[in-house]
């Protein structure tokens, strides 16, 4: 994912999504070091202060730990907590929109799950 594409969300929110996606995908496991603020800023083409804001949100949520002079690390249990939070968000916010769109288009969920749509 790149931040260079036009988007409605603020950059720090998109950065949080990039980091969360990396944790959920297993690129960063519990205890793994995260890229430095400057490294992630360069990689994503973002301002270092914006990256720091995204990291601060994860730190406030207890998902990353900062070890002064060493770096930032994925907190123990962060992957499971993040997965649970993301799952809840999906079920409450995204799924109702998806099911409404399926109804609008006449898509039967049973056919979709069975692979019978053609």
C-alpha cells in the first residue's frame, strides 16, 4: 500500500492502516522491531511528525512499546488484540454496507460463498 494515492483519510490514519496491515499480515510479530520514524517516513513519503503521530496512537493503545535508545517494538499480544478490534470494526461498520450492497445487486450470500456466481 502506498500513501501517494489520493485518499479521503488523513495521512496519519492511513499510516496506522499500513502498520496495522503489516502486523495483521505477520510481517511484524509480537516483539518484532518496527521501522524507525524516519525510515517509515521515507518509505511512505510522509512527514516524520505524521509518522510519529501514527506511532503514538499505537503506543497509546498499548500495541507498540518504545525502548528509549533502542526503538519501537510490537507489544506482546498486539497482533491478537488488533485482529479482534479489526474484526469487531468489520462486523459493525463494514459488513452492513457490504450486505446492503449485495441486496441491492441481488447477490445471494449462499451462492457467493459456494462459488456459484458467474
